[in-house]
C-alpha cells in the first residue's frame, strides 16, 4: 500500500509537468499566425529566409510557395512547409546562364572608343530588358498554372492564412493575396514596376535620383535633366517588361475594371530593405517600415583553419573578396589581373572564387568555394571588403563598419555602391577598365586612407543606434497585420489616383478656367463701358 502511494506521489509532479508543457504548447500555437509566403529566389530568398526563421521561432506556422526547380528554396525545411508548383524556367536557368554573356558584353568596352562604349552600354541594356521580359513571362505562366489548379486553390482557401508575405519583385504574391482575400505584406526594395519608393511615396526628381543613374540628392542642372529623362525611359521600359505578362492575368482573374497600375501596390505594410543610413533623405509613407540590415548579426567564431589564416596576417590584416551568389567565376584575364594586384599587397586575402586558379596569384591569397561573409566582415582583422555591391553585402559592410572597394556588375549594384561612395565609404572600379595597377591603387587608397574606415564606422554607429533591432521591428509589423487583420488605416489613397488627379491638374485646370472666365468677363465689361462712353461722347460732339 505504501509502495503504491509512493509511486502515485512520484508520478503526480511528472503528470503536472507534462500537463503544463502541453498547455504551454497549446498557448504557443494559439498565439501564432499562419503565414503564406510567395518568395523570389536567389539573393532575395537569402534575406526572406531570415524573416521566416524568426517567424517560426515566434511560433508562427509558415508555408512557402516554390517552383519545382527552385535554386535556393528547398522543398523540405525545419521551419516551413512547402507548396511546390511546376516551373516554366527557373531562376537559375534565367539568371546564372545570363550573367556570363552579360559580363562579356560589359568587358567589350575595354580599350575602345567613346562611341563603342556607348554601343556596348546599349547592348547591355537590351540584354537585361530581354532577360527580365522572359523571366516575367515564365512567372506569369506559373501563376496561370496555380490559378487553374482548382484543388490547390481550394486547399489554400481552406488553410485560412492570416497574411501573405511576398517579394514584389515578382507579381505572384500580390495576385495570390487578392485571390485569397488575405492581408498582404511586402518584403521589398524592388517591385515589378520599379524601386518601391517611386510607386508609393512622393518622389520629386529634383533631389531624388532615379534607379541606375548613380546620382546623389545634390544634382546640377544637367544631372537633373539626366534624372528626368532616365525616369521617363526607365518607367516605360519597366512597363514593357511586365505589363504584357501580368496585365492580361489581372483582367482575366480579377475583372476588366481592376486598375493594373495600382493592383500591385495594395500591401498593408511595406517592409523596406534599406534605411536612411544607406538611402538619401526623401519623403516616405506611414505603412513603410525600414528594416535595413535586418539580416545582420554579431559575428560568430571562424572555422579553425580560416581563423589560423586570418591570424597569420599580423598587423596588416585581411582583405575579403566575393562577388555574390551569382558570380563565382570571371573571365581568366580579369582574374589574372585581380590575382596580380592582390600579390602586390602585404595583406592576406580571402577570395571566394570557383574558376581556374589564376597563375598570378600570390602566397598571400586563399581561394575558397564558400566563406562565412558576415563572420569574416565582423572579424577585427578585416580591413577591406571587395564586393559587387549587392544590397545584402553593402548593408553587412555598414553594420560591421568595413570600407569597400566596389566592382559593380549588374542590376542595382552600381547604385548601391554609388551611395556608399557618396558617404565616403567606398572606391568604385569599373571592371571593364580594371587592370592590376588600377585595382591595386584602389585597394591601397581604402587601406591607407583612414577616412574610408572612419566614415564606415560612423555609418555603423548610426545604423546600430536604434530603439529596436530591424528584424524585431519587421516581425512586429507582420504580427501587427495578423492581429488586426490588416493595416488599412495606414494606407494612402494616393496610389489609387491617376497622375492627373494626384498632381491636382484637374483642380488647376478648373481654377484656371474660372480665372480666365472672370478675366474675360471683366475685359468684356470694360470694353462695353468704354464703347458706351466713347459713343456717348461722339453723339454729344455731333
């Protein structure tokens, strides 16, 4: 009897603990939301994944819509479940195979005349436009497959998601959110219609540089002419790339009365992947939340072999070079010049490079297929970051206060680097003009002119001095949308207005008409009075 009582007594705390654990799990599940994610592959997925991991850690249930041939987006993951769609041409097929010929076109400008370089630039622009045209065509075909799959749409409806999180660099997420009638959150810098600010916020071209102009907020008159012309041409080009693919889908699935130009701007919250440490000051909107550098974290210890190599640099320190996820190789002659430039320096170099080993490479350079970029940037011996200028890498350099030597290649990279250059933290080298002497001089400038490091350290202090970490802020606003079933009270009506109404041209026209009418009436009265006086005098005289 006593033994039985003792067993029961010992089991009661265990049962209580088990019950408490189950209740805690139930509460956690009850407080979590259901998030449907429609991401963009490549480097965009790298930062989207950071958000999803944090949402999962907070107890939210995450589902990711992916293409069957996704490059980075795995079908199986510990922090999300996936819905896989048939693909009509994956991200890797569209972009990785495109970059090599694009780089070759860019390098044709080397040692040629001015007009030849202009023609090379035109060829590059045409290649980029054609590539994105084909990419969005494939994406639109995938959306059709998704919307025509009755069983898939029914399962998504039945899941009763609380929010759709998407990268508006593709159109599928916005269309899916509208179809499911679910609140929408953007993880955004670029949309299918251009840089996000130009679509949702007032953007005076007098001091806000348009995409790819590499201008600052202090423009001369000729630069402002360039900015306006670039805006007109750029917006026309973007409409050419995307409208033929998405506009018919909007009409087919949502009705002919739906305005295509505003359809993709209807997000409750825009999580903007930059901030005003990186961006030039400009007007903004209440539903834009800045989370620049949200993927940045304090550095972790390096692998033992890499740490040993870094420590062997002594007081000279280390140079790190990587050209991002898409560029692991360069033309051999360019790689030889870069290797020869590194060999001239006393610093040790860690270079992520997957091509043929350059013969000019010195003993101070370590080639790797992969490197822990964030951890190496945060190492106290890292002196310079050689980068192509992707948004993630630039923001990580700001976070850790490491100056940059930029080798911009494609897309937004020249603009990103020009912003850091304007703030005194970078030297930019045109890869078409690169040789060992030019590249070595750029490296020495950043290494031995202390102002570059000091300026980046200043930017780092400004970036870190925030009341809330950018990642925490991003998650808060996603949860805010879940709790309140949207954030419509933060949305402006401006994105639903035509440019004619937005700029009050109808009001100006009406007021001008009234002024002209009053002026006409006044002049008519004066003329009538004058004629009456004149005729009266004439009659009296006769």
